[in-house]
C-alpha cells in the first residue's frame, strides 16, 4: 500500500508558531535563558519573505523568523531553519549564512538556529566559511539533530514539553516511510501516549492536529483509524476531532473555489471562498455535535444553518469541542441567536 508523503514542513511551522518558548527550552536552553518570555514574541513572516526573495512557492515553509526581547531589554531576532531534504546538504550551510546576513541587514542582533530532521546520522553542518586573498568569513550556528533523540525515547514518552511529542511523531513518521501499515500502528501508539501525558483537552486536540498533519495515511487506513479513534475518545469523553475538521475544511474550500470560478471574476472567487469557509464551519460544528451527542435535533441544525457570520461559527465550533452536554450547547446557541 502506497504511503502519502509526510507533511513535515507545515507541521513544524505550525508548531513553531504555537510553541516557540517550549521549542527553545527543549532544543536550545541556553538561548531560551537569554529571552524575556514575559514580553511574548512576534512572528515576522513579511520580514522573512524579504530575506528569502528567491524562494519559490512551497519552499522553505518551515523557516521562521521571530522578534523577541532579551532579559537585558534589548530586541533580538531568532531565525529558525527546519531541514529535512537530503538533496540540499551541500548548500545548506551557505544558505544559513545568506539568510543570517540578510537578517542582519534588518536587525543587528540575530540568532540563527537549525533543526536537522533528515535521516543521515553523520550529516551535522554547523558552520560556513570561505577565504580569499586574505579576506575570510566563518559563520557558526547551533543545531539540533532529531535522530539523536531516538536514544532518549523513554524520556520523550513522559516529558510534558509538547516538542518531545512532536519529535516522537517526526521520528516515527520518518521510520515508516513507504510502509503505511507500520505508520498507522505508530500513529495509534502515539495517540495513546498523548492521552497519558495529563494534558488539558485543548492541548490534546492541538497536538493531535499536528500529529495528524505529519503522519499522513492512505484513505482506507485513515478511515479505519478514524473509527478506532472515535471509539477510543468516547471511552475517555475527550474529543480528538482534527480529521473531521480537516475534511470539512477541505470540502468547504473546494466548494468555495468552485463557486468563485462560476462567477468568473476575482470578486466572485473571494465571495465563493468566504461562503465555502462558512459552509466548512457549519459542517464541522454538525460533525462535532454528532460525534459527541448523536443525534442532533433538527431545530439545532436549522439554527446553525441560519448563521452566516464566520466568527460566530468559529465560536460555536470551539464551544462544541469542549462543552459538557447538548443542552448546554443549545443554551449557547439560543443566546447567540438572540444577540444576533
């Protein structure tokens, strides 16, 4: 059975957005200790585009640039690279240097870091240098090699740092390349481990979303996995609904694009995408409610279908994921309808 390509880049990018502080504490504790985390951090996507102008769409998606504050009050930039493509090993150190000096043009204090997620144990680039005519440059950067964490598997299983779980997912995804049945088994083991960590419901849902993106399965195995997962979550009364969300969102986007194409103009495309997003949210809400409180009364379905405001639908989805009973959800829904 063919195994779909793993989605490493997007998963790591999302993880960096959500978990920058635990990321730094897990991989680069010395850098973590320099930063005043009480002041938060800022993701600089536009600035990152400025320093990677030659990248084509889809490339370097896992690279992230953040603005942070040091404990001494000064600003600093953190430039993070996630490298999983083996064919780029010869140019990676040079690219690290190029991105670093381009970041330096924006701000004079830049920390460049690299996560090496490839499968070559001996490949550990840590510097870039050249010398010509008495002029020389040597640029060094810290790295973290994910394969090194295989020997710490038991520690990873009990760590409360969310990056420990993501490293486990990465390693098992990598180990099951080309073997869909093995990947499905690894994914199921990781789901059970996720429940055993003592996380809150929202933390479980968010980490499962990352796991689900990375550990892609063929449709036939995904369907059986979904069934097993539904039964498992019902036993524990804690929903994991990322698959439902993903499928509904994809459906909504497709419908939106189709409506836009039928309009035949840019305005129509945008309107179609908006309608598609609204449709996707309604479908997600109903699938969530059906999964948790089946059956859902017809009047509840009608009320949900009357709502067109995207933010309101998003609010209802979030409440549907965590609310204790259908009666409580109906009270929230009635309140929203009254306000509107």
